[in-house]
C-alpha cells in the first residue's frame, strides 16, 4: 500500500484559475488606459491641425494685403473660404495705426486675445482697401492689420445624424488674432 506524504500533496504546479483571472483584469485595465491616451492624442492632433489652418488663413490675409495694399480684399470671399476650411469658421479684420495699446510692436504675432485694444471697429463683410489709390506709405504712420479667425472645436450629432458644430458653446470656440505691420 502506498502512502502519500502531505508535503507532496500540497505542492502546486502551474497557476490557479484565480491568478489568471486577476492578471487578465489588470492587463485589460492597462489596455483601456492606452485606448484613452490614444483618443486624447487624436483630439490634440485634430486641434493642432485646425489651429494651423486658422493661422495659415490669417497670415494669408496679411501677406495678400502687404503685397497689394491698394487693392481690394474681398472679406466675404475670405470668410466663405474659412467656413469651408474650418468647422464654424469665421473671421474679421481691423486696420489701425498702432500694433497694440502700448504700440511699437512691429513683427507679426499670434495672440489668443479676443480683440486688440487698438481696434475700435472690426470689418466683418464687404471689401477692404488699406491704402487709397495714389497714397504714399509714410514710415511714421505705419498701419497694422489685426486678423482674427474663430472656429469650433467640437461637434454633436442631431436627431438626423448630421454633425452640428458647437460654435457658440464657450469652451469649444477657439480663436487666434494675428497682428502684422504693413
């Protein structure tokens, strides 16, 4: 007759089912964390792309008006193009003789300010001519352009499944203001 020792019967070989289930749970929580990070990265990438498009559109206005300050710039066509390139995209332009409240700023810059303090009237429609025909540009009275581009960052689906951009919902509205010297 064979007798089994108690030490040999208590020795385990391999993993128990409970240990495997706990390790799978920990692994799946880690994968969910990675998926969340991927979603955040994709949103940040989308926001960066929209900001680049807005910046390019604003600098395009500055370049076009610098190249031909006596020409007519069609603000309506520009705003239509912004609406096609950016979700809820719109823009406005202001021409002043000072870069900001303190003056003296001569290089183009991007700010997130709602409106430069030197702008009292924004042009949102029509055509813009910076200099009248035949006018000479005098260095002491240089003109500055303030170009503001606004767009929506988020969208929701309505009852029909169409995307509605949240252009008027506070935190979802983004804007840049580019100031440049003519």
